[in-house]
């Protein structure tokens, strides 16, 4: 009950500030998605409805309290009908949090209305040191589809709506070492239990001319994690890579033979022409299974359920190509490939910028590969994904 009151009060104050013009850095967005599944599913997996609606209202408030002291709050209302469906993963996803700053205002078998404070943090900056406390967005690493160093509510590979990353409850100190180098120290609770979901880590980022080097290490959910990332460019092509080693503290994962595992991602980004751009990534997931038979067991692990790892195989490739066919129109293609199944997920997207702060989007998500075995277990990772058409309206104010 308390969290409902706090969220409703913050939304009311922010809405009032907007109407009266009292908050100079007030903004927000309304994003609405309509999904329609084109294919039938096996009776055991068919939810009965082929349509799905997702609408998100976000109000943002940034305020400088005094010199060197600031405040940020994002109040969010999400409507999803029906409540759970994989197709919505291209547009929505929440992280694991500790503070009671989210609640369901209404819920049934047909819909869910959820309210939360996705940002709620104070920041103090003095000289070279900046400290931020509260719910905030944190991103480590340089991977796009398959992050290995980002253990703070990472995006799923298929996510195309990446304007807002889910906030986590943390205390973060950033120390500027030079113009392009810094040290980040983070203490966080990434779930309901401080003991089981606590995190403490450090990231040292060094700007060495055309080379950007990052070194990270820490304890996350009881795991010991160490990693490194590198970015540079060669003749106008951006090159990036990251690798991490995880020693698991989970007895279940140890019984699965994953007491220690490696993950790595290599990426290339290139502006092919004034109106063409391309991204390519190769990824290795040492936590993954060697075949589809092992996917259901991995889905039971806490690591997968909390979204830290959202791919079940070991070897992946991802590509994205963007074509600006008109100053207001952009056609994008994203392909994710699991080499072991083999299977692929294809997401073409057409975006129309209708004004400076509004856009319309039409897209398709479809999977290729084996679908279901005779026992209804998945024959591949992406093959069972049904063809789904979706459209979206986005307004930022």
C-alpha cells in the first residue's frame, strides 16, 4: 500500500509541475505498441488471444537542488494486455530491484497496470567526484546484442526499443582521473534479498589515445566476476570486444557443470555510406547448453530468470543494417543467429519520423528453425517464435 501511495504522489506532483511550468527540466514520453500474432501455436502454448497491447507513460523530472546537488525521478505507468507474452520483449523489460518503488495498480488474466519509479536518485558532484544514490541506470561494457560485462538489467538481444534502460537500486561513485579516464565504484542490491542479490564492483576506464580500455571486477549475486573491454577504430570502422569470467556461487549451476564459465563478444560498427550503417557481433556464451535438449533446464536457473543471460546456446552471431531511404524514413534489419540449433530471429523495422518528437514504427518478428519436438520441448531457440506483426507510436515531450 505504501508503494502505491508514493508512486501515485510522485506522478501527481510531476503532472502538476508540468501544468504550472514549475519544473524547467520536466519531460516524458508515451509509447504504444500493438502486436498481432500471425501463426497458431500448439494448444498447450496457445494463450487464446493473438493480439497484445503495450502502452507506457513516462514522466521525467530533473532538478538542480543547489550547486553540485541534483535530483532525478522517472515515474512510469505500464499497461500490458495480456500480462505475459514473449513478443513484447522487443519493447519492454524490467530489471531486478530492491526498493519498494513499484506496484501493480490493477491486474487480471487479461491485463496488468503497473506503476513504478524507474529513476529516483540524488546526485552530488564535488570536483572530480560524482556520487549518485538511489534507483538509476547503470551500463558497463561495449556490447550491443550480447553484453558480458553489463550485469545491471541488460537489454535482451531482440530488444529494439532501447530509449530507457531499467533502473537498479545502487550507490555509485565516479572519480574522473583525466579527460577520458574514470573509475566507477558501485554497491547495489539487484533483487529482493541484500544477502543473495547484493553487488559490489569496480570499473576502471582508461582513454589511451585511439584505444579505450576497461577493466572490471566484483561480486554480483554471490558470483565473482572479472572482465575487460576494448574499443578502437581502424579506417573509420569501430572495433569493440569484451570478455568476462564468472565463478558461480549457485549450487544448482555447479551441479550443471557451470561453476566457472566464460562469455565473450566481438563487435564491428561501420558507416557504409551516408545513408547506410551496419553492425556485426559474434558472441560466445559459456553458460549455454550444447543442444536444445538443455534449454529447459537452463531456463530454471536464477541467472536466466533475472535476465542476466537471455540466450540459451553457446555460439551466436547478430547483424543490424540501417538504411535511411528518406530524411524521415529509416528501414532497419536485425538478425540473430544461434549456430548450434541452428535457428534465427529476424526483425525488419520501418520507422517514420512524423515530427521532431513523434514517430511511427511498423515491424515484424519471425523465427526460423526447428519448432517443437514430439514431447513439445523446443527444437531450437528461435524456431518456436511465431511470426508477429507490430506497430508503434512514440511521442517524446
